[in-house]
C-alpha cells in the first residue's frame, strides 16, 4: 500500500486544482504513475495533474509524455464515438417502442470538469416499455414483463446473447458494446434487493425524463439525476467490491457525483426536497433500509482521506476500518479487479466459483449480510436463467 501512496497523492492533486503540488513532485516515478493510471483506467484524469504540474516546470520525460498525449487523444476520440452511439441507440430504442436511460458512462462524463477526460467503457442502458414492471413471479409464469420483452428484443438480433438477472448483452452497436438493463443494479440479500428494486421502480419516471445535452451538440440523452445516482452508483460499487473488485475510476465517478453542482440544493444545509422525496436528513434511513450504510461509510473515508473530497459533500459518517478494507481491495485489483491475480487465475467456471467463495469468506467479517447470501443468490440466478429463456 505504501508503495502506491505517491500515486494516490498525485491523483488527489489531479482531482482538485486548489490542491498544492505533492511533496517530492520533482522525483515522481513517471513510468510507475503511467502504469498505475492504466491499471485504474484513469489516464485522462491523471493527465490533468500532469499538465498542471508541467506549468510549474515539472514534466515527465518527453517520450513518455508523448505516449500520454496519444493515450489521452485516444480517450477523447473514444468518448466522441460513444457519445454519438449513445444518442443513436436511444433513438433506435424509441423507434422500437422502448424508453432508455444511460447509466454511468456518458452521464458520469458530464460531471467531470473535462467531459472527455474519463475513460469510456461500454454503453449501459436502463430500458423500460409501455409501463411494464420488472417480472418477479409473473416472469417465471411467462407473463409479460420488462425483462421478457427486452430479452426477446435482443435475442431477435443476437440469438447467442446471454441474459443475466439485471441485464442482457446486446452486442456491438457501431462498434460499441451495449448492455441493456431491466434492473439498474441488484444486491445478494433478498430483503435488501427487494427494497432496492422497489426504490428503483418508485423513482424511475423522473430518470427517463431527465435529459442532458452531450458536448459538441451531439444530442440529448436521458441520464439519472444526482440523487438517484447516489443510491444506484453506491449499490453498483458495493456489488463490484463483493463480486470481482473495484477500481479508482468508480471512486472518482462518485467523487465528482457528490461534487456536482446539482447536489447543492439537497446537501448544503441538509434541508429541502430533492425531487424524489429523498431528503438528505433521511438519507441515512434510506441507505440503512437498502443495506448500503456500511459501504457508504467506507466510500466516504476513501473519498475524503485518500482523494480529498471536502467534508461538506460527504453523505455518510466515515468508517475508517471499512475504508481501509475498501482501499486495499481497490489497490489489489485495479479497474474492476482486472489486475487481481486471483481473478486472472480463475479462467474457468469451477475456478471462478471457488474464487467467489473464497472472496465471500474473506469479506464476510466486514460485509456479512451480502457475503452470506451470495452463494444462495447464485443458486437462485441459475434457476432464474433456466426459467426466463425466451
């Protein structure tokens, strides 16, 4: 962990223009920083700090700087491609009778000071149709539901598409991978998951109408508002921590989410409606009810102590003990756990399941509710996939 501290200090410097240059900046291990940024998919964000430091006469070696510039230009070009594809895909969905709301990705980009600095992945779209609800028992009995309609729609275009509990892979759309979600996220604990799915449905209407304009006049897309994202993205972080791993990019997404100017009315002063009935003074109650309070405390510690998020933006009490556990997971696995040696070695279903069981046991003392239910959820998921074939 200590070996990564200079890199974390640099990320903190890159995130906030008001942050002073880190000590020993003239001795930066530029090659190591470059690799660190690559592992956590934060090339563009870290380069913001490289540029600021360059203005003060501290620069990486020219060959490495040129590689960095090339990587950042590639990120910008990729963002433009994904922006165009997202607009076109939502138009296609509307023509085919669906509504779509872009999750994370291009919506998160808009919260960054530089909308092109975030490394884009695939396109995640939350989809609904004609007021249909998520299935439950009705789905297993063959009744109409959002997921049944979405799965049928995708398999007509991609017969080999694999449906999971919360999404199905659409495949490539203009060379961009697309995931169509009928559930934005999920939890392993059935009680918390049931409450979370109901919370998503209760607050869905506003999300599909919440439009944002993408840069360069590309077009408008529906994205979740800040208050919805507080809950949704926290549940997404939690799921990845327990399932495969999480990286700094997701922490930085949450950093800029909480810093978003649109959050001011519901965070500053701790009063007032946020449009979803979610008052900040009752946010703790909401998170406890959904089983998100413990991970919220861990995330707040990482955001404040490691990345420098100001206390005024914190939405939960910091939990140092869990925060250090979370930071260790982040440093061990990199972006979505891709650099975790245990994940890399789990190259077949048996090894993957064994690796998940080991992960459950390792994290059970910190997050018992989710870890205890994860094996049961996998069994439920097996039967879900069996009965939901379209």
